[in-house]
C-alpha cells in the first residue's frame, strides 16, 4: 500500500522488476561516447536511440536551420553507399533508421532484428561520420525544406508556437525555429553542410541506448567493435546555453493567417528545471490543471462546460535549459477573447486553493499505473535510459518514484505552482484570422 497524502491505494507494482542500477548497463568509451542497455529477452527485435550533442544552438548567424538541413542530408548517401544502396541495405532486412535535429542534439533511432544489428550499426556509423552530401539530393532536400516552411507558415498551431517562443525567449537561441526560415535555408550551400559536419560531428558526448533481445555485454562488445573506430579528431564542443531570465511583464501577439476556421492559442509562463523537485510537484499539478481525463480542469471548464474550444489543455515542457508551462487551445476565432478570459479564471482558481484530495489521488494513481505501461516496449525502455542519462538521474529513479510521489501534498502543489504562474506576466500568442 502507498499513501498519497489523502486516501490509501493499492500499489500493484513490483518495484524490483523495474529497471534499476542492478539491471541497467552503462559504459563510457575512450572516444567519449556512452552506451546504456537494458535486456528484453522476450523480444526478437532490437530498438536503439541516441543523440550527438549538436543542434540548432550551433547554427551560424544568418543560417538558421543549418543543423536541421545537415541532419536531413545524413541519410542521402555516404562515401561508401549512395542513396539507393544505403536504403536497400537497410530495408532488405526489414530495419529502419531515422535521423533528425533539435535545439541541442542530432537524434537518431531505429530498429531491427538482433541478427541484423551489426549491419545496421555499421550503416548508422557511416551516415553519422561519412556523409557524402550528394549535390542532387542537396537540391531536393533544400526544396523540401522550403516547401515545408511555406506549409508551416499557414499552420495556425505551428505559427502560434513560433510567436510564443519569440516572445518568451526573446534573444535566447530557443526563440529561433530549428527548421529555419526561407531566406536562411536559401543561403545554405553544400560547403556549409560539409564545414558544419567537420566541425561538430564526432563521438565525444554521443549517448546511445539499446533495448531488446540482446544481452548488455554482447551489445557493449558490438558497440565497442564498431563505434570505437570513430575518433573525435578536431570535434568542437557545442557552446553552453546562455543565461535566461523569464519575461518580467505580460506580452501578447497575434499572427494573422486569413482563411482559417480555427485560431490556435498559447498562454504560458516559466517552468521549473526539468526533473527537479519542483518539476515533480508541478507535474502532478499540471495533470490536474490540464491533462487528466478530458484534459483536466482546463478542458472541463473551457471545452466541456463553456463550449469555447475544440480542444484545451496544459503541458509542462521537459528539456535542458529554460522551458515553459503552457495552456493551449484551439478555438473558433470569434471565441478567442472569451477563451483567454476563461483560461485566466481557471488559472486563478488553480492558484487560489489546494487541489482536492480526490484529484491528487487520481493523478498519483495514474502516474504509478503508467510506469509498467511505459516500459512494455523497447522504445519506451530506451526513452527511459536516455532520460536518466540526460537529466543526470539515479539509475534507481523509477524505483524511488512511488515514494517521491507519495510525499507530495496538495499544499506542496499550490505553493510550488504559485512560484511559476504569475497572472500579471503571462505570455499570450495566437494565430488565425485577423482580430
């Protein structure tokens, strides 16, 4: 039995069967890379995911989107395999490999049968370390990126997000879209891609996680055999994120996209450091505010009771560096102002008195119930391994989580939420028909 600060409820989870320091294998290699593995003997397949510490933070001035462009080009051919033969080799064994870029990382993931893992890892190494940047694919990918940017410019959800980031982060790198702008993508040359790769790509700082039907020692030996051949050389370390101060005053902006039947709205504030004590407390609060059931209190008040929005809920972002705590809604343009006021009213209620014991019990039960479900797939296990590494968590984090949740009270949630939500300093962004 576990106490949640209100009633007692049964705890059906055998904590010893959750991943922990006695079952998670972690090893750092001489070239600066780190491997984490967790076995899943019942699975004939293997799933892997990892990242290199280079993203849009390293984009040069005037060439926003370069990191994303480079990541998109990595799968277009290597010095040993052209595009056709590379993908034929991957697809012929029913495997998959994908590479993308974010603000801080270039992320890769894939899956295959255990017996095909040596081949897939060798091909992945080629893609990461020996891209050919073929000219014909350069033009194709550039055209695709420009088309995507044009499509996104007509997407109310995407544009409200970009406006919010620009308002909230101001001169911080997170204010810029990782995909770039049309004029910056147009300015990028094949030489830019090659120079960017030669400067930032290397094994130092790479994190690689594997789960599936392969024993940790075997995975470690295979990884060492293949990736130890990749050396840092002159790999430049990505700069640290600059200091950040949340907005000190309220801000609002609307971007007009005519011809749209829906306006997307974001209302947000500062969020606690990911995986900190405050984050754990506010995460439970956020579930009550705008996640649990039909999108929590926000969804109940704005959508179900008032009929003002097609959807409405809240999210507590996770990531390195500054993040946001947001309320999002999709509304009929004529209901925009009413929706904003309704959300403010619901936020004020949330900050006025502690959540109910029944609400807190429900979200704690949900959080605990999701633990085994999140680990039912190799992909779920791998995501856990990467989070443990990225946020410097104990390998026994999951086993300690029930006690951590049990100790959080309604008063904790109220006090903690008040530290982040200031209704006089809200950032509000929207996109849709003209106001």
